[in-house]
C-alpha cells in the first residue's frame, strides 16, 4: 500500500530507471479498459481530466473502441492538457475520428448522454484533493445518478487517496483499477479493487532515485529559519570536519548552521567561511563539563549533528553519552557512533556508520549490499535509529523499510566526504522524516560526487563535493 506522495516518487523513479512514461500510461489505460470491458458493454462513456489520470482514461478509450460505442469527454479544454503523454493520446483519438467532446462549462453537461452501460472515471487522480470544482462536480453527480457500471482509474474522483475514510462528494462506483499498488483509502471503498501491474519495476521502490528529490519543496513565502537550523557538535583533534559538515548543511538548504567546538577548532571553522556561526568551548576537546552548554545550543536547533572531528578520547565519549539522550532530532556520525545505544527511544536519529564503525556493534559486516540489508535492518531495529551504512551501495533502514542508493564513485574515498554526508542528512532532516532524509541525503551526496568526477576526474576534495550538493538536489 502506497500513499499518493510515495506513489508519485515511485512513478518518477521508474522513469529515472528508464521506463518511458508513455509506456506506464499505456499499461495503465489498457488495464482500465480490460476492467471496463469485463461485462461486454455496448455503450461506454469515458470521462477524462486534463492530468495524467485523464491520460490513462484516454488510452482506455482507444482500447475500448474496438469493443463498444465510445464517447470520450474531456473535462476542460484540450489546450489545458498538462502532460505530453496525455496530450499525445488525445491527438491520437482526434486523428482516429473518435467521438470526442470538450466539456468546458457545467452548463454543457446536459448534452452528455449518461444512459450508457459503462462509465470510465478518469477525471481526477491521486494528486488532487479538496472540494470538487465545476464541471467535475456536476459530472460526478450525473455519474452517481446513472445506472451504468462505473470503473475508476486508481481512485474514484473526489476521494482523498490517503484518507482512511471517504468524505464529501465523490464517484460512488463499482470498481477501481489501482495502478501498481493499493492506496490507503481503498480498504474503505465498497467496490471491487483490481491492482494492475503497469510496468513499474521493484527497483523503483527499493533504490533511491530522482523521484525522491520531489519530496523537497520550498514554500515561496518562506521566512528565515523555516528550513532549519543545524547545530554541529564536533572538532577537537580534527578541525576541518565540523566546518565541512556545517557548510554542507547550508548547501543542502538549511537556513542556519552553528558549529559548537573546542576553542582552537572553532577558530579554524570561523576562518573557513563567514557563513558559519561558531560557539567555542573552553579547552582542546569536548568534555563532560561542556554538556550543559552543548545541550542548550541543541535545544535551540532543529537538528544536531554529533561527531565530526570529535575524536575518541575517554572524556569526549563520556560527554557524548551524556549529550545523546537530550537530542530530539540528530545525526550521529564518526566516533560519536561508539555511544549510539545512549540515544533516546523516541528521538528521530540518523546513524551514519561505515562498515568498520558498524562492525564494532554487530561483528562482521558482509561486503555484498544484498547481504548488508538484513544487518542494517536488524541494527536499526535494535537501536531504534535510522541507519545509513556507507559503502559502494549505501543501505538505509529504519528497521521496517530498507532502501539502497547506488550513486557515488571511488573518488569519494577521500577524507571528509562522510562529514559532508552528515551535514546534508541533517539539513534534510529539518524538513523530512529521518528515513526519507537519510535516503535523499545519501543519494544526493553520491550524485554530487558523480558530478565532480564527471567534470574534473578523480582527485576530488571534500570541498569540491560540498559545492556540488545544490545541483545534486535539483530534479531535471
């Protein structure tokens, strides 16, 4: 079962994998036609909207013309059809001399004959919600008043696909052809639900793809701070790591990045970029005496990254263990992963180990990504954290769902790329749930690395990677 948002991601990922959108629409329309033709109707009315759902109905109309008298009604103007695939199917029907009607106004609906054997409902799809507008509202009333056998494409028009119950005005039909998978509302519909395989490969769900980037939206009326404040707690023996993490958080869309670090590290970070805010801690390393100060900074942030450059001194790890239970939303990286079991159960946490760091907790980690899936899932369940295992193929799991990212290349073995990943994931975690943030973050981080290598070849630096992050988060 998939929500409308997740279905849109999977659909886009299928195209990213190379499945032509025209083929998906063709398969969906054919499945819709088969269901509509099941009782061998003589007269069929096809109601199509101007979106992709309408395109599926237009394909169904083409198939049904071989078996019945078909009238196809477009609810709107043909010039307003929104996708190339839908438009091309309308054009095919036009040149085929099919019986076509453009319903531009609800006043014209009386000219449509609803006294037919079957109606194909393709007016609105899973991406539409809210009260019905004209002429769709009038068409829905006429459909419900008819005695025709009504078949809806994916979800009945007027139904919220993600709701557990129906409400408002909607097409109260006889059957629904669910494309690829059922939607949450299907279980509450008193209709026949047919799940149709439209050619979306399993890989579109398992592998993170460009479709996942569509989860990132930015309100045009946003204000400063709406897209997250990230606090990076790091530095000590290593000074560049927290600077890379904080800069990556900004490049991934966070509005503010604050680095909390020992004094000498904070000075280095401040010189790294004027875009970074620093909060120096007295001394050379993080110690238990700093915990209260660190937690106060974390409380004022949307997400905290704990670990980059901290080192593994005993006092530092004791401080980490005291800090972790105080974090509501965090990315735990590098040596801080040694204390991951101190995370609070109800916190939203992403852990970002490489194989060696994960092996400290689980023993041997398989090399093959397929075998790693179960190991990562089990660890995520045990620790109750989203786990992102870095590798040739990156594996992400929240203990229930597990996905894989295949972006990235051998040039990313250079130091600092993991620090960049932590910052990207933190930035996205301010806007997405932890699992989606980890999936999108690791995909974009690897994609940025691929862009650097394509432009410059191997020999990239972590700062090269940071600069490529904004482009990697863009959809094409």
